[in-house]
């Protein structure tokens, strides 16, 4: 009998690819997902991309009974269910704390009575706040934060004593600096899981995903990742709207690589009790990805640089992947150009409702963009 694996949030973007990866490797997959409206639309239908071999249980991760039922006969758990928008988390504080923090607590309490061979929890690069920087003498700067007064004057980079700092790859031992409600909730998920896993002998691994991209990302969710938002704008012949000056850098990793890293984290006992960065190690500016995406989609539309700052946003962060390479033997395989091409092919068959204007108003009316 093949092992049965539970993925919470498994009907979403990353979870559905992880389901494919596990099924391909001979596991059985069960998903617990509440098919939330923001991700799955008003009808909250089972997504057509979800592998037909998945056993889907529609339920909420905060619902003790639903979680206990989902754990029945399960060997390992991936905890991916979460609300994922950094900007939105700054005003839907109650919902984010309920789903992300209480949801994780509910799962962990249930695991005490249904111990599993492995728990893998989706954490995030956002817990670092700013990535690691160095000054001109090579001194590392771990605790950088930008001043609102600088940002209001379009001074977007990181400064210390008037000197501009240089961003460098961020390793797992960089001290967390929680800059948004979302980041705080991801750190909470990570720590709660590791603490409880240790206490109850449930081998646990926390994976800090960097910016994940690929097919199946919720295009009509204006609070999703930047590439999906830009795709939705471009599909509707609107210009992507870029915060700051567009030169902020992120580390984009393809969702199929993330799915493979997740499986390896479950299978490798060396990962037990560890926190691992899941990134590509590459760094791209947001303007670069807007231009590249328009190019592969065949749209002659330049992005609009708004010069606005989204409260809670960080300037630069990209992964140091040494520890992950060593422990998981994992290296990403998808080249960014190939991943974008695949995304563009998928986008041809997609309809996206562009809700970005509405989301921008939500943020600005609350003073969350300046
Ligand atoms: P997603 O929104 O596509 O998927 C999340 C899934 O969780 C959705 O199917 C949603 O319906 C479900 N869900 C939400 N609330 C739920 C609840 N209360 N009960 C049950 N299910 C619920 O997001 P994703 O990008 O696939 O993210 C998956 C995980 O990875 C999240 O934990 C997220 O924080 C983390 N993560 C994502 C990224 C990224 O770049 N996409 C980066 C870092 C971390
Ligand atoms: C993202 C994920 C977060 C995840 C983290 C891990 C989302 C919503 N956020 O956060 O869940 O934990 O990666 O790496 O998926 N931007 C624009 N215009 C837009 C949208 C965004 O310029 O319309 C800019 C932002 O200001 C930011 C950058 O793009 O500088 C990336 O934004 P976003 O995709 O929201 O990602 P993160 O904040 O990095």
C-alpha cells in the first residue's frame, strides 16, 4: 500500500503542483482545502487543474473535526493552507491571524493524537524582512529597515550612516525581521510547527519559499504574487503597475522546482528539525520581470512605474541556497526564460478579471501605499 500524504491548501497554486509531484512518485494524495473565494472564485468549484487522482476534502484548516478526519490514515503532512497577500494582511489582520496562526495551531493539536512520520510546513522568505546587506568594508548588516521619510523622497535603497548598502544572498541564520502581519504569521507557523514537532517526536521541516511562479497561480486574486498580477494586467491590455522605482530585486523559483524540493524535504531525514531556503539564488528586478513577461506574452505594453511604496514591502531579498543544496541535494532545474515561456503558453487559455485597481484603492484608502 502506497503511503498517503495530506496537503492542506493542496487545491492552490503550489499545493496542486506538489500533488502532481507526489502522485508521479507513487504516493497517494489527500487534500484539505476550503476552496477560498479569493483564490477559487465565487463558485468555489474544484479547480480543473487538480489531478483527478487527488482525494479532495473541502474543509477549513481551522475546523478541528475536518482536520481530524483529513488526518485519518495519513503518513505525512504538508501544511500549505494560508492567506498569502502581504498588502492585504495589513488590514485583514483578523482573517490572516485566524487562518495562518490558528489554522496551524488546530492542525498541530490534531497531530498530537494522529502522529505522522513527517510534517513539512510552508514558511516564507518574507520572515527575513530585508535580506542580508553589506557595507563598503564588507561588514554584514542584518537588521536593516528603510525609513518612511526616505521612501517619501523616493530614496528607495538601503542606507546606513548615509552610505548605500549592497544586498547579498540571505542565509537561513539571518535574524528574522517581521515587517508585515503576513510575515509574522508565517514565522508563527514555522516556529509552532518546529516546537510542537520536537515535543511530540514528529519530524518537522520548515521550508522558506522565495517568490514562486508558474502555471495555476490565481490570476484574478489581486493580492497574489507579482508575476500573476502582471499577467492579469497584460491579459486585459493594462500596464503592470510597479511600486517604488521597479529596481527592487526578488528571487523567482519555478513551482515545479518547489514541488520537488517539498518532496525531498519529506523524504530526507537529514532535513528533520531544519529550516531551509527554497529559492533559485537568482535575482531579478521587478521591472525586468514585467518587461520579460510582456515580451513572452507578445504584448507591447510598458509597465507604469508608480513611485509609490506599499507598506510592509522590503527592498531586496534573494536566497543563499548552500544549506538546502547540502541537506536536500536540491538544485532548481527550470531556467527563468523557460519557466516564463511555459507560463505564457498557459496564459493563452486563461481569462483573468483584473481586480488590481480595486485592490490599489483598498490599500491607498487605508494609507497603506505612500
Ligand atoms: P494559494 O492561495 O494558491 O493556495 C493556498 C490554498 O489554501 C488555496 O487553495 C486556498 O483555498 C487554501 N486555503 C486558504 N485558507 C484556507 C483555510 N482556512 N482552510 C483550508 N484551506 C485554505 O497560495 P500558494 O502560493 O500556493 O501558497 C501556498 C503556501 O506557500 C502558503 O502557505 C504560502 O504562505 C506559502 N508561500 C507561497 C509563496 C509564493 O510565492 N506563492 C512564497 C512563500 C510562501
Ligand atoms: C511574496 C508572496 C508571499 C511570499 C513571499 C516569499 C504573494 C502575494 N506574496 O511576497 O506570499 O511569502 O513572496 O517570497 O504571493 N509589486 C509591484 N506591483 C504589483 C505587485 C507587486 O510592483 O502589482 C512589487 C512589490 O512591491 C514587491 C515585489 O513586486 O516589491 C514583489 O511583490 P509580491 O509578489 O507581492 O511578493 P513579496 O512581497 O515578495
